C-alpha cells in the first residue's frame, strides 16, 4: 500500500510541475524535448556525470538525490572495471 501511495504522490507532483510549466507558457513540444533530454541524461549519462540541484527544501529532493547517487555510483564502478 505504501508503494501505491508513493506512486500516486509522485504522479500528483509531476502533474503540479507540468501545470506550472504550462502556466509559464512552455509549449508541448518544448516539454517533450525537456523530458527526452532528462531521460537521456539520467538513463545513460555521459561521464563525468554532474548534477546541480537548486531550491531550499532538500526533503523534496531526497528521492531524486538517492536515484542520481545510485546512477553515479554505478557509472563510477563501471568506469573502473574497464
């Protein structure tokens, strides 16, 4: 049940962010481009992999930070195996 609740919360957060971008006048084409760029950068990042996060509420970003740390550690280990 916690997994479902977390998933629904993430969907709500994504929808709120999308609504804010649309209100700022970002076009659908630009949103698609942004999502593709983000997916490419996080699914198979080039090395070195650098991320800059802004904002004052770290608690809102903990999931993102954990996900990105896992990706950076994975790439680090892969780099040294070659």
